[in-house]
C-alpha cells in the first residue's frame, strides 16, 4: 500500500474544489490512481495535500487533457515470476500473446533473472524476487520464438513519454519497482514487441492466427479482467478456451471464480494463477510471492 496516496486520497475526498473539477471529466476518468499518476507525470507534488490542491487547481487544463487521453496501465515485470513455473513446464518453443499488454514488459519471461529464495535462474535483465511455497522452483527458462500483445491503448517502450507514464503510475514509496521497470524497459527496447491496438474479444483471434504453427500458443493476462465488464469478460473466456495451445490467467478470485479454493496464505490481497481454467496457486499482485496449492 501507499501511505502517501492514502493520506492524499482522504484529503481529496473532502476537497470540494478538486472534486468539482473531476466531475467535468467522464466518470471512468475520475479514478484516484489516474488523477494521482497524471499529477506526478506533470511534475506535481503528492507529499502534501495543500500543495497537491494548489497544483491541481492551477494546472487543471493540462491535467484534464491528460486524464481524458490516459488510462491506468500497470506494467509489472515482476509478475513474470508467477508465470515462469507454468511457462517452463509447457511444450517448447512458445508463442506468447499477452492480453492487456500495456508496453509489453510481460512478454520477456525468457530474458529476466528470477530468485525464488536461494534458487536463482537466468542471467539478464532485472532480478525478480518471488517467495515461492508449495512447489519446487523452475529450473529452466522458456524458449520464446514469438511474442505479441493486445491492448486498447498500447504503449511504446521506445517512447520516453510512455515510459514516464508507466513510472508515474508506480506508488511514490516503491523505488524498487521503478528500478525494475527501467531494467525491464531496457530489455524490451532492445527488441520491441509486436503490440496491437485492439479489443480482447474482437481482435484476439486475428492476432492469435499470426503465431507460428510450430510453437505452443500461450495466451495470458495478469490483473486485467477486473477492468472488463462481466458480459465481455465471459465472452473472452469462452473465446480463449477454444484456441489451440494454453491459457494462463492471474486474476482476483472475485473476477475469475473457482470452486473449492483453499484459504489464502494470509490476509493480504491475492490473485489466483490458473492454467486452462484450473487454479494452481495464490499470488501477490506484483509477483512478490506465490503459494502453490495444486
């Protein structure tokens, strides 16, 4: 969590002037993380509510323009540590297709370094730490021969403004995540992924058809479907189940419901890792921990 943002959100909730300004943009654009990210992107202060108020009111035209054109897009490379045990177990080589890819940092699980306790695998890119329980750590990196992403608003990792936006969305206290983002961005920028602007239902089949036939297609998504209306989410699930290859999801249990889930390891918020609709593990949101129960 972010104590800075918690304090600021409480102040904004009682700030009639800022709330009145927010009502001038569409309701989906009034979400707290979007406003806070835009203010940080524009160089505004978030440590002091009074300074935040003054900056927001003074710079509202610029803030409004960014709110209308931007969307929250967490592109957390650390989540690859959750995918690796599954990806390394599938028939190789792999063709990866990420739904909700943002800038595509999740498409490089073969080029990062992983540390599961004392076990380390890989030798490049950022080091992704994950506290893994319930199973043995993977011993092999996947062989990826094709990688592509689908997003309503794809970001280009070679465009500094897009990277700056991803940095602005990381909570102020999380310097380790900013460092990780920059290291992952360097990996992706050296070999930019194919990113398609499109819808997860309307455009999935067309992109999947471009994957090489001699590779195992893997469609995956992490913390994406909570942003999708329930009917559209159901249409996507029905569609992805019909594709050849495999489907990996990492979503909240209230988003992707499964029967008979064991209790989560603790009171923190957890997602569920699943392969082809079968739940495998509880996971933390940024990939920092995974409790395998399958």
